[in-house]
C-alpha cells in the first residue's frame, strides 16, 4: 500500500525524516511479527474458550489492568476477559453462514494494548464440524425409461448437497438392491462427479411398468450423516432419441452490479425425434439456493438471466447444472459456469481503533497518536489503498501490517503556538474512477453517573462546514460504536440538528462501564460529504449496591424451610488471638463504594471476641474461660464507604468445645430459645451470688462491732472466776482484711478510746491496742496489714475517764 505524507521540511529536515523512517520501520517489523493464530470448531457456545490471549502476547495477569487489553470495535465474534486475558467466543459461529463454500474460513481482528500502545493481529480459523446432513433438492426423482433401452444405458441422477466442508462434505451413494439397475459415478473434466443410473438388463413394460428405488447419500463425517431420495422409474414406449447439448460446459463472464434481467448465457439442446418427443424444455438441475435466487432460465429458449444483484465481494463464481427434457421424458444434462468480475464499487472504510487526545507537548518524535484500520472490499487495484493526512500539523501517517496505519508525531509540539490541530485522514483506492473517503481525527469524552434519568444530556458534538447554504447545513446521526449502530442505539440517541447526545435509558455501571459511539456529520450538498467522530462515554459509579455476605451464609432453605445455621467450634483451650472464622463479603460497586469495613455489634460475651476492621477475621480477644457459655452468638456488620454508606449483617454461631463430638450434644440438646434461657439463668445466678455476698458482709460487720463492744466493757461477772486473763493469748484483734476484694458499699466503724485505768489489785492492765482510723482498718490506700511496731501510735490512758466514745465514719 502506498503511503503519502504532507509536511514542509526545514533545515536539517532530511536527517530527521531518515531517523523517523528507520524508527517506524522497526515498529512495522515488530507489528508484522506479532500475529497470534488460533483454531476452533464451529458451533461453539457463547463463553467457550478460544485461547490464552494475554499469555500468548507475553502479558501477565498483573499487567492486564494497566495494559487495558481490548479488541477492535468492528469485530463482535469474540470477547476478551479483563481479569485473566483469555479470549472467549461471544456468539455462535456458523462456518457455512460465515464463509459459505470456501475451503478455508477464518476471522481476523486487532488487539490493542496500552501503556505502551501497541496493536497485535489475531487470526482465528473456524474448523468445520459435521453438522449438516446431505440433502436432495427433490423428494422424488422421476425417470422415464423406454422398454427398448438397451442394457448399459446411463441416466443422470440429481446429486445431494452437503453444506459442510472438507471430508464432511465428501459424499458416497448407495442404491437399494435391484437386479435391473446399478449405480455409477462419472468424474467430469473439472473434477466434479456426476451420478448415473445404469440399466443392467432389458426392461419389459408388459411384465413391470414401474420401479421404485431408494438412493442414499452418506457424507464422510464422524459420525456420518445421510439423506435419501426416492427414485421412481416409469417404463415407457418408443422415444429412442434423448436431447443432446451442444456443449458439456457453458461459460460466461459478467461484471458485478449487472442490472436485473440481463442476459448471461444461453444453453441449447437438440432432439432427433419428431413431434412431442423432439420438443425440448429447459430447467435448472443441481443448483445451490444462492444461485437459484440470482439466476432464472427460460424453459423454452434456454436463456439464463439475472434475477438479483451480483456482488463480487460475496461470491465471484457460480457453477450449476441445467437439464433438457424432451416430450418423451428423456433428459440430458450440462453445466453452466458464470464468473463475476470486480467493479470499483466500494470506497475505502476508515476505522479509528485508538486515539490519544490530548497529547503532551513534550512528546518525543514518533509518539503514536492514533491507530487506524483501512479496508477496501474490492480486489486488485480497486482494493489497493493509499492514505495521507490533510492539514498542517507535525504529524505523519505510517503503514503497518494488515491494513493498519499509525499516526505519529513527526516533529516537536508547542502548545503556545497551536493548542490543537485539526487533521483528517484521506484514503483513496487505485480504481478507475478512484473512490476516496476521509475521517477527521476527533475524539469526544463524556462522563455520566449511573442511574441517570432517561433523556439526560450526555454530550454535544459540533462539526463545521465552510460551505454556504444547503452545502454547509450539517446533520448528525449515529454511525456505529462499540456494539455497532444497532447495539449503541438503545443507549444513546443524537439530535439531527444540534448534535446533542441523550441517554435513552438509565445506565448501570455494573453492567456497562464504558462504550463508544461513532457520530457522523453530513452536509446537505450533492453529492453529500461527511465526517465521523468517536464519542467515548464513561459511566461513573454510585453507591447503589449494599454489601453482600458470602460467609457465613444466612440461615433458611431455598424452599422456605429453615436450614441449620453455620457454626464454628472453638476449643476451650484457645488463647487470645485464636482465629474463629472470617466474614467474607463483596460489593458490586467500585472504588470507595466497594471498600468494606467490619465491626462486631452484638455478642453473647462482648469481651470474648473481636473482628478485624478490614480483614473481617473473627478472633478471640482473650483466653476462653471455663465459665464462658458453651454456645455464643455473634452479629457482625459489614459497611461500605459510600455516601450514604450501605451495610449488611452476618450472624455467626460459635460452640466452645474441645472437639466436634463434644459440641454435637450441645447443638442437639439445646432447642431454639435455649440460649436465651441459659443467659437468663446465668444472670439470675450472679444476682443471687451478689446478694449472698452482701448479706455475709453485713453479718460480719455487725459481729465485729459486737465483739469490739464486749472487749471494751470487760468480761461479765459470771466469768471472772475463770482467771485474770481478759483477752485471748493470740494478741490484739484487728478487723478482717478486705483488700483482696472490692466492697460496693461504705460502712460506719466505731472505735472507742482506751479504757480508764483500774486499780492494780482488781485487773492487770490490758495490752496496748493501736489506735487506727476506719480507713486504715478497712484497707485505706495501702493494703498492708497493720502490725504492733514503732510506726503505730499506742493509745494512752486518758485523764478523764468519762471521755466519750469516738465514732468515725
């Protein structure tokens, strides 16, 4: 393909041009080598694996998000998975529908990889499977054979057709057993075969006037398929001359786009018989359905004329059979071969595969700005295309392999001198007259938040035409997109006069994150001129999906019945940090709307468990104790970071047991509601225990007060005879040590002053008793037990024996 380039070369421009050409030559050689080929069978279901495309291109799974692997817009047979880079079938592939009778069938397309930008060529060969049975055009074949026909006479039979290719279309024939007839296949000079019925012995109409045979066609597939037709033979009297064609093969060459009804060729057959036996009529024999829709034959003259438009790009050759039948039923067969010649009736088609806009002004020379695909459906010189750029800009266009082109920078960019460049790609073929097409390198981007209202404005495109009047009046319409014009139409519409794009329905980010639409602007001149721009629409995510808990699964059966709730077994020997379970949740949104955090909102023992804020891992916060309930219920909340935030809850049941066998009785013996009853019983136990402790403390305090009172009053008179020792030999008595516990109440403690001195003859003096405050007796700040040491202040005998008793609170 020829490549034209327009730019002005200043001083030193030749050297820069030579360097750029060398660089582009290296890029072209690399692109030519980067071709991946796959082979798959036809009729594969949607989603079937074609091949590991990313791996074959040398891309790892970690690189896929950054490299943005995607297919070219014009192909919809395949799709690529964005996560693993595998190539899958996007729709059912029918080889016969796609390639017809062609010996080979393949689909070629481009794969784009960004960062850095590159294009790869992929070819997928569609292999035939035996999915079509042989079929005869007629259900019954009627033959008229005269009884005078000598043995060895041959009668052509209609052959079956099999839409498959290769060995699946190779047919063999079988005829039902009959001593009067046999089957023979004659090979024609062009390599095709003609099936004939051979008469084995003389017929006698008086003995048998008709025969009914069954002809079976079997293809070469595995397993083989077959088709049958009934052959009805009527034995007639004297017609001893069959029709004879002047040629075995009639050939014609016509141009495509020939008007309907034009004469293509004429066949002619003669019959030596007279009367009705010599009158010949013509009809199509074995003719494909595609040819039967395009050609007709006159039954009397044998003229073959066009019945529909001929298109070289669809098929360039037709071969079919013609039969001549006389009045006595004798037939003859010939073949007609029609070759279609190409006309320059297709203008080049320009497809923008990728466009980088804006471009940094410090981009080096040779930076790829756009990738183009130019195709002309014509053949020969009519399909040879040359491309050039129109407009003054430091850009050039370079041919790549497979009809691809790259628009690259050819010089330095300066935003201060020109903030934008309007450039169009012009493609011309070499036909006579030459056809051309152009496309402006313009790209629009629009951002639309999902859940938008139908009819919301997406973007407004604008095209300028320098002509005046109707020649400068521009109208807009959709010309295609990522799913074609038909696929993009349900998403957006364009207003013909203003170029405003409106959303046809509410968009969903989870279903479609971005799509492209091609908008064509056309003036009102004659002939009309047009240009196409690509609009890329990005759908922005909103927090419209609440988190979904995958584990633990919610209890409840699919049929409405209750199902057993999932539970985890934790040994009672578990220490702090023991992993109990992990709450797994997903959010269909993206970005911050999909960031999840976890928290524990309810638990039978709140201090026993904790959940990881970001991991969702449920772990023990402390060591499991013997007094912890055997069955625990935890409720965790999963919340996203959207505005407003959405949440979901997960319930987890935990059984504290050393093994599953130990946990099973606990699960089976405790019916529904037993957990609440156990919790109430446990609470009641603690309340009773607390009440008993308080009562015991009260009784102890009263007893201590009574003992202290009796100690100061002395022993009663009835006990004085027992001895002079008034106190126990164990020494001074102190209040009980309550430092090991915490008293929830305060008490009043009365401490009397030392008793008055008594006459030595009556009683010996009592041992010294330390004077301690109530706070010290009850533990105060220090929990050390008091001792009779020098640190204590010993009470002295007061001068006044009537000193009242001091009570401290």
